[in-house]
């Protein structure tokens, strides 16, 4: 499941963001980005609950588990989405002249790697 989500973050969202920037400009791009970030946050909150099979919620409580899950989702999922949107916004005057997804995909892959490294440090620092 995680592989499918990571693939969607790297491959599907940039194409959808490019469509949003071309058809509605930067306003639509930021609305699509906000919806994607809210979706990631909502999925993280659902994944932190005991109803979805998280055993830590029963031991440590939902609040602490939800904070850790949100931090992890923000670093691993939110950072690549935000990096792709910022890269696309920087190319907003001429998104048609750029290659379809090459610069944004590279930026998102770097952000995905940096988010994972930061997530590892955050998770090690938690008691």
C-alpha cells in the first residue's frame, strides 16, 4: 500500500498539478495542492486510529499516535507535494515550454528523499 501511495505522490500528483496550473493558473494549482495536503493529513489521522488497526493508539493514546503519524505524513508525503507545487509555481509564466514532468519529478524525488531522512531523525528523537 505504501508503494502505491509513494508512486501516486511522485507520478500522479505532478500530472494533476500541471493540468491545474495550465487550466486555472496558480490559483487552481494552490487549491489542488491544499486539497492533496488535506487528504494526506486526513489519511494520516485515520491511520493513527485503533479502528484502522493501529495498535499504538491503544497503548499510547490517540493523541500521541496522531501527532507522530501527522509528522511522518507531513515529511514523507507533504514535503514532496509542496516541493512539486513550488517548482511548478516558479515555472508558471511558461509551463507549456517545459518538459512535461522532468524538472518537477526530479524535485519531488529529492524532496521525497529529504523527507524520509528527516522523518528518520524525528522518529529517533521521539521518546
